C-alpha cells in the first residue's frame, strides 16, 4: 500500500464510520455474535463496544498498522479477548471450522479478491456458523447504479480500494452462503455511497 492508504485512509475511516448513525448499524449487526468470532477488517476497533456478552473471543484480521494502533484504547477497555491474527482476508491463517461467527462491517468493498475472501470465511466457519455483515454496495436503482459504476474508479484510488458497485447478496450466494436475513436501504449521505446491505448468512 502507498502512503495515502497506509496513513490517511485509516484515520478517515475511523472518523467517517464512527458517527452515531453508523454505530447504530454496528450495534444491530453485532447483536447476534457468539462464541469465537472472526472479525475481518477489524479496523480501529469501532465494533468493540457492541460485542454482546455471548462473544467469548475475537480473532482480528487487519492489515493496517495505523488502524491497529488507533484501536489500542478500545482494546484496553474491553473484557473480550481480542487477538490480531492475520493481515489478509483473502488468505486466512485460521484452521477449518474454527469459528462460530464472522463479522464484516464495511470491509467486503475493499478486498481485491472478494470471492477468495468469502471462500476463506466459509472455510473457517463451523458448519451452520454465521456471517454477520453490514456493507455498502450496488443499488438496484439503474440511475444510482450507473453513478456507482462511474465513481468506483475514483473511489478505489482515494478510499483504499473501496468499490461502490459490488452486489453483496449475489457475492454471498455464489460463494456458498445461505442468506437468512437481509435488509437493504439508503443511508450515509449521497445515494451512490450509501446503499447498504445488513443481515446474516450461514455457511452451508
């Protein structure tokens, strides 16, 4: 990664995705977590405050050293055992069927090979384990989707590889997940940047 992605993007994300509206979404998506949790794209630990009591431990996958350092105060304030194990969601180091839950919040948009990441997530989930997610992605509205396709090139350059136009539900299904609950809606500002998918899916 370059200087911008290494030093600026993690700080921008910590502020931009740390407001009250986003924390409400984080609280909703974290509510069903339990047991041993793998969090892909741990970032600066913005989800820590929303871990429910059923969470026993968290395996944090996070490539950014800046984000991990910013997570320090949040890590010190939580009773949950959080350990950083891995830098790349496309190549997880955890054993097969080793986690009860996986959490992904505003992460699937940035991973270069998202199919590889979802395949790895499915591998490390125990049978029947659950992926809980809130992600922004492709809108079904043709006009908004057109802007998303046009803007994704710029967005990728300034926002750490972020894609605006990934169809999250289709990606999950084609990688062997069964979606059990899905809500889609606009939030977070201009429509091309704020079409969200929130829900959970189980590993087949």
